[in-house]
């Protein structure tokens, strides 16, 4: 019987039988299987961020750029 597992990308719950398909279809990008492992260094992390940014819609790109340029709120 399949287990209930959490997607490590979006955090939603899925049957273990369907998790790989969910990742491929919802979060696949340029990967053909499970999501790539964590970046080894800052250069790899920045490359991954740029790849993800390139896949966003124009509206979401504007939103990300805005969020990166606005100073964080002080508590």
C-alpha cells in the first residue's frame, strides 16, 4: 500500500505512487526526473535561481524583482 509523502518542493501531500509524476509535471523545468540535488556552492545556487527566474511569467518576474529591491520590514 502506498505511503503518504510530502513534496520537498511545494510541501503538498501525495501518494508515494504519484510523487514522481507530480514533481515532473509541476516542478520539472529542465529536469527529467526527481528534482536536482541542493547546489554545492554559491555559483550553482545562483545558476539555479536564474534558471527558475527564467521560467516565470512576466508578472511574476516583476513581483520577484520588487520583492528583492524592497528593504525588509523592521519588527
